[in-house]
């Protein structure tokens, strides 16, 4: 994945914070608040799951794009950037999932 695409989308989402909710879907989501954004993320996650269960590659890609997009909206609403998520993924690269989970329990 080209992280430049994520940065460009994040920049656009940041700009939409100042947009008219009547003229921008994202601005409308921001205006509705966190609960509306979380509802969209959950809805898109469910649609991604259903697409995967159907086994249709095109639907899986389409729904995953929707899920990622709405997750990026959530990140922007929370003042976070996709680069931060990419940094976390890079940190985990090569780390056993079992070790990573054990480390999370120790941090609690």
C-alpha cells in the first residue's frame, strides 16, 4: 500500500473539518459527532465481514475500502494520523503475535 495515499486522504479529511456539513459527507459526519462516526465504522466492518463470507473479491475490496475510509475519518476526528498507525504496524513487524499479546497484558 502506498502510504502517500493515506496521507493525502488524511489531509482531505482534516480539511473537511472546516467544510459545510450541507456540502460534505465527511463534514456532516464530524458535525454528528463521535457516536455517528463509530456507528459508520461498525456498519462498514459488518459489511466487510459479509462480503468476505460471500467470497466475492470485488465486494471484499470495495467494503474494505469503505471500512478503511471511515476508520480514517475516526482517526482524523480524534486528532490522529494514519502515519501513527503505520508506525505501530512497523513496530509490530517481525514480532510474534503471541509475544505482542503477552506484552499488552503486562502493560495493563
